[in-house]
C-alpha cells in the first residue's frame, strides 16, 4: 500500500494529477478519502508529530470515499487526475487488487 496526502489551502477547488512510480503488477486500486468541509484541526503531539488516534479515526470515518479499481500500471507507473476541494484535503491510498 502506498499513501499520499494532498492539501489545498486556496479558496478554489484544484484539479491535479498524481503520478506514482516503481509499482509492480498490471493494475492497482485507488481509494480516495475526502473529509467533510467542516473538518477541524486534529490534536497532535510528539516528535515526529503524530495525530491523536481517536480524533483521526473519527475524521476518517466521516470521510467520503471513492474507489477506482483496475487502474492500468504502465512501465511501473500510474496516474490519477483528481480534484481536491477548496481548503480541503484528500488521502489517496494505492493498493494491489
């Protein structure tokens, strides 16, 4: 599993292309989690900083998830074009099917 966290600090939605390399296999599944726009800051502590596990679990449970299955891996790479909402965040997880 590979993960990427995408943030958008602007007042407009942003469309972006995520390219991931060094993948094996011929296809992959992407799970894109987008928390609600009303999400708040999550408490974090430590060095390196680690988010509060209970708060993070609650946030992820309220997220909208979109699954894209059967994405073609070409020459060890996959590209996804996604849109992150204004002042939003997305968690993209790539998994073998």
